[in-house]
């Protein structure tokens, strides 16, 4: 399997965490659960289509043939990765997709939408260019050009959102939305409207997702420090990650992954946000 990461330079680096490319043609991964991670991702298929499974009705699925965007998520996704999957994508930072889409990102929350519904033939032309491009580096340059064109020279963060996200990403403990709004000199109502438009999640929910992600990263660090020891001290991790107790950690695990921490640990794949189901 080929898995490449490309991190853009300024100014795109303010909005995009990284570009990625995955080529697993000839390999079979089956059904995977992908957990909420605070990111919006735009994915362009260069191989066979992907199947997005209905969480409530696992026998039903939606086929995404060309390109799609996955909004901010409160819930997990279930994806069937086909043997000939070859995709390239853009992982946006929280709030980073807004300058390129220019509509309220709450409309994408917990949604997966074909990109031609948003960008028409433009995204199909880009997909054709990517398919004809001979190397990974040239493919990444095409994606950078795509965003610079869509940004139309106006790549600026909303200053209030930028300041709020800095606070939330630093995981300040016990930071209430009321306090955050007061510190930024706006009303709670105004702050919530801004997050609805620019981010797609409320500040409180984004903070919960980021804390949950901190737990997953802590598990990875624990495993790397204790090679061969497969026991995780969940109570210790709960306190390290800012939970009042293990019960609160388990509550968020159930809410975001549909399983408890022990089940996650038993089924997790090589990456923290991926769980093998089959």
C-alpha cells in the first residue's frame, strides 16, 4: 500500500493540515469505521468507487464514484474500501474549509456529498488532471492550485473564529462558551452563529471531539512507550486528557465511536481513527 502525506506551505498551511494519497490497489481492507476527528475532508477517487454504509442499516450503502466531501462529524462513518481503491484528498484544519466553500459549513455536518453538487464540472476537470498527472508531487501541486484558485486571493481567517480555535485547540480546561465569548468581546449567540457558519460544529462540541482525539493519541503514545504490553490504564488517560473521571471518557467514547474503550482497543487498526469491522 502506498500512503503519502504532503504538507502545504503558507498561505495554504493556515487552512490545510495536509494533502494525502492512498493507493491500495490489489489489497482488501473490508469495512472500516472512521471516527470523528474535527476535520473536513475532500476526497477524489482515482480508482474504484467507495461505499459509504448507512450506520443504522448496514445492508444499505451509498456509492461515491468520483469525488466527495465529508463535513465535520458528531458521528462515525462506515466505509467499504474496495480492493482497487486509489484516492487523493485534502484534510482541512477546523474552520479551514470555509474560504473555499463560502456557505454555512453546518450544512455539511454529518453529511457526505458528491463534490460536483458543489463545484460542478470544475472538480471533474481537476479529477481528470489528477488521473493524467504522472507523479504524486505533481498531483499535490494540482490540489494546491485548485485551492488557490477557489480561495480567489482572499485566504483570510475570521479573526474571532481564529482566536476561538486557538483557545480550543490548546485544550484549555473548563473553558466555558460564556467565558470564551466574553474574552473575545462578543455575545454567546454571535459566537455560536460564527461557528455554525465557519466551522460546522459548536465550540462545545468541537472541544469534545478534540478531547476525544487527545485520548486516541494518548493510547497510541502508551502503546509506543510500552511495546508488547497491551493493557491501557483508562483511568489515568481520562485524567491526563481532562476528563473528570473514567465514566465521562466512556460516555464520549460511546457517543463518538459507538463502542466502549476496551472494544476500541481490541479492534483498532494501524491508525487511531480507523477501526476494522470485517
